[in-house]
C-alpha cells in the first residue's frame, strides 16, 4: 500500500495557474502508474491525466489537453500536475491515485483501476 498526500490547491482566477503535488510514502519501492482525477459537487469522479512509471507515457482527458501537464519525480516519490489557463469548470477536488505495475509503460484512466488514493485538494477557479 502507498500513502498519498496532495497539496497545492487553492483559489485562483480564471486564466491563472496552479501546480498540484502528490507525495507518496510507504511501499514506494514498487513500480507505480499514477493518475489525477477530480470530482465536482454532485458529479462523478472523472479522469484528468495519467502517467506511466517510467514517465514517458502520458494521457489526458480532452477537457484538459493542452492546458494541464502531468509529470513525476520518482527519486522524490512525487507526482505533479501543472494546470494553466484554468477555467471555472476546472473547479473540483483533485485526487491523485497509484497502481502497482509490472510494466514501466502502462497507464490507466479508470478510477477502479487504481488501488491507492489521496485525500484530495480543493481547486477553485473564479470567473
């Protein structure tokens, strides 16, 4: 099991930027694919971005493609999400997730594919 703690959320005006971080601890000696998801009030949790263990493979939701960038620093056990050109519809609680993998190039886009979740960090974008 991996413990995940998100940080970096906050209140920002439309068009602004935020950088989320997700620190992993516990069984970090394994290989993990990781992802970011978000959940707005009254809505289901939705996929935002994912990255493979080696980091060369990434995949984004259409709604954030070209504005958000996912990256990771395996030496520091940290996942990042750089969010630019934020819109009010990006307002949500953002969660990071991890899944143990045997392939360094695998990534996943469905919530139930992931084993471990953080507690979430609130992102609010004002218009």
